[in-house]
């Protein structure tokens, strides 16, 4: 069988430019030998053909499915994960795409699959030359300083001194914010990190400390 080139690679007016009527009723491709002949004729006439190089031939459904399957496995994804991410109706459809029973080039899910599985531009063209898909370019190795790891938030335990609680009990009615756990933690934090000997030691000391710093803490 003669190899065939998708008509999306050849503008309809190319053949008419060179006054060569040609049509294949009921088909969607032009044999590569015809396209090559047109290019040679154009060169002989001193004209520049619309396309100087032949595009890659379209893969059959089995080869396209192999690319799909290899890309999925390279990313460590299961068929179920791909189905959920893309919205494919069932696993049998996904299996049919990978095994070549259905041609992924004709599937409505091909653009989403190409993006999810990070197919290269070359792979997309091989599977479906007419597909318009935005493929993210490989950024290559990252340069610059290393990125520090993301450490999950962990609340540091803070012990509330009994002298502070005594002060809160005494003055909490006048300053209700003192009764909130958040304010008590803020007041006790320096003593927790600096040691028992750091900061106020008596209830009166804690009240003086509160009065001196409340405008910064509220």
C-alpha cells in the first residue's frame, strides 16, 4: 500500500497552483508519491512549493496506543488515575485506546491525554498531525539555589506558667482578651523558649509585662 500524507499538511490550493487536478473521492489523504511529484515539478518550474519537506506519516492505531501506554507508565500512572483525570467514561475504553482497538487520534480525549501524559510535539504529530494541542516544553534542569523542602506546620507546645494564669484570673474581667488561649501563648512564649528564669516571675510581674506590651500584642 502506498504511503499516505494527511491533507491537513497540504493546502487544498497547492495542486491547483500548478494546474494539476487531483482528487481522491471518499479519502482524506494524498499519496506521498503525488506530493513528491508536485514538489519536483515546482522546483523544475522555478517555483517554491508550499511545503518543501514531507511531514511524518501518521501512525496506525496500535503504534499510537503503544506511545500512550509507554507515556502513562513512564509517569507511574494507572489507567484508573488517567481515567479520573481526563474524564474517560470507563476503563475498557482506555484499554482499547492503548491496545489499538480504538484509534486515539480520533478520540475526543486525545488533547487531554496528550497534556496529561506530557507527549512531545513530535509524538502528537505522529499520532494526529491535525491536532491543535498546547504541549508544555521541557524546562530542562533547574538552575539556581536549591529549593528548601516544604515543612508542614506543627504547633509548638507552650506551657502557661501558673503565675500568668493567676494574673489572668485576677485581671481577666478588665481585659477579656487575656482569657483567650492565643494571648496566653503569646505572653508565655518568651519564657518557654528562654527558660523559667527568663521573663516575669510573679503574677504582678506578668501584669506589668502585659501593661507594657498590650499595645503591641492586640
